């Protein structure tokens, strides 16, 4: 059975896009307010959190899929984001940006290293791990770019 690994290239492309964005923003811009009381830096910390979550979940599950399978509760996402927001806002924006890049690299490595068997098992269980990290990054890079585009 052929396994679709197109997510690897998409993840790399969106990580590069994130890297370019971060490299192009001043510290002042990283502190720029966003909707809902967020800042650019806190949005980047949010992205880092969800990427590191994937790394941790895969670490616990194990390369052979014999560890503890991850859980995912769509209804918990909002309260998790809300609970983390004060912490994300407290992180210096440039530090949050660096953490987002480090987390992206770690998550991309982790999902690229998933074996075909583990990818198949993940799919059978309802895709508890989303290997397409690019989707979440793209959403937030787009959001930050819109914040700086002329209206």
C-alpha cells in the first residue's frame, strides 16, 4: 500500500514561510496586537504549543505504535487555547518566534519519521496525529500577514 507523504513537502514549505515571516518582523511588529487580545508573538507561541504537542504525543505513542495512543478532543481546543493565552502573552515575542521555529522543526521531523505502519494505524484510529502541520502554520501565518497588509 502506497502511503501519502506529501505532507512532508507541505510542512517544509510552510515552515520556511514561517521562518521568512519571523525573520522579516521587527521586535515591535512581533508585539503587534491581534484580534481577541492576542499579539503576533503569542500567536506564534500558540503555534509552537500545538507543534510540540504532536512531538510529545508521538514520543509517548512510540515509533512502533505500541505505546499510549494519543487522544484528541475537538471540544477541548478552545479552552486549551484560552488557558494558555496568558502564558503565551507573557513570553517575550522574539523568544516566542524562536520557539515556534524550533517546535516546527521538531514536529516536522517527528511526523516525517512516522513509519508507514504507524501512519496507517493513526488513520485507522481517526487521525489522532495530524501529520499535516502545514495547515495550522498556514492559517496563522496568513493571519499575521493580514494584520500588516494595507486595508
